[in-house]
């Protein structure tokens, strides 16, 4: 059965100074679906996240982005957010000195104490211990990341793009993050989870693999994880990191011809 698509990305190309960072991306995320986007560092995952959110300098030169059937390719960040699209940055936002409870309330249309408490509990932080704490340097990187994820959960977006939600998180805490992602989907939110850790895909319904600015494989999480492990991980040292530079197309053709990311 064909899935009910919320986000549709059709043949999207994005150029940055001296680099072609997205190369004909095609992607579909269903309603209430967790879609894992795997790829090595520098494969274009964050560029795609910024493009989806409408960040400056990431307007497609070709292709279109549809959200709930509406063409949002030319919309700005604020307009996309109003439609229910949000991005949790790889590096948590800085709001120094603001109490955690107030920070979580920022994105909520109607702030509710119960929802704020539930959001903190969802990321395994005790509400009584954290609601009054300041968002400042006394928080560890992992605590900041959890609070950022709690803020996303509290606002109930229609689609959340999670850019490396596991960064800054101890490996022992990955289960908490995966449980939160699954909980969001169970409550009707869609999640596009960007990660280079293939074990994170276990929580997903669908997975895609990105290589050299293009999505080259989509299937079940197990299928894509196996492809990633066999064809990408062994060649990690060849691909470098963005920006790809003037030889982006040559790099892509080389890794394809060598069987790293054959289509």
C-alpha cells in the first residue's frame, strides 16, 4: 500500500560557492513515519536539512519541495515553521540564562506545565530538577541536547528534521533518544532523522542512504543498514567532508564506479 506522504522532495539540486552539495535528491516522508537518513560525514545530509528548512543560501537551483501537497520551495524559514516543519540543530541553540521551563515554552502555541514536564520526562530528565535550571554553561553537552529534543517534542511539530540527534549524547543514552523518536511518531508526528550511526535506524520505519549529495538507496532499515555497512563504511576515508569543491561530480562518479554507492 502506498504511504500517505507528508514531505515530498523531487529532483532537488543545491549549489554553494564552489560546490554542488545536493545532486537530484528525491525523498518522501510519510505521516507519522520515522524516516532515517544515513550517510557518512560530508555526504550532504545537513545541507538537505538546511534546504528543507529554507535556510539562507540553500535555495534549490532545480526541483521542488512539497509539504502536505503545498509547494514550499520558495518559502522562508518562518513560513515553513508556521506550516509545522521544524529542525533540531546538530548543535543546540544557545539561550544563556533562560530557565529550562521558559525555553521549552518558547515553541509552544499554548504553554502548559504538564506538557513541559512530560517533555522533560520523555528525554529522561527529572522535571523538578531541571525546570528551574538556567540554560547555561552549568549544563553538560548531553543535557543541552536532551533539552533541545524536549523542546521539539513539546511544540508538537507536524514534521521534525533531527540533525544528528545522537551528537553529544553518551552511547548509553541512545536508547532514550530512540525511544523519544518513536514516541513522537506514535503521537502522529513525522520524523526525518539524520545520522551517520546506522544503529539509530533501528527505530525507523523507512531508511534512505545519502552519498555525494544524492540519495542512492531507500528501503527497510535493515536493508539500508546492510548496504551502508558493506558499501560505504569501508570507503569512509575517500569521501572527505563538505564542501566537496569543484570535483564534486568527479568524486561522485568515482565512488559509484568503485562500487561504494552504486545505484
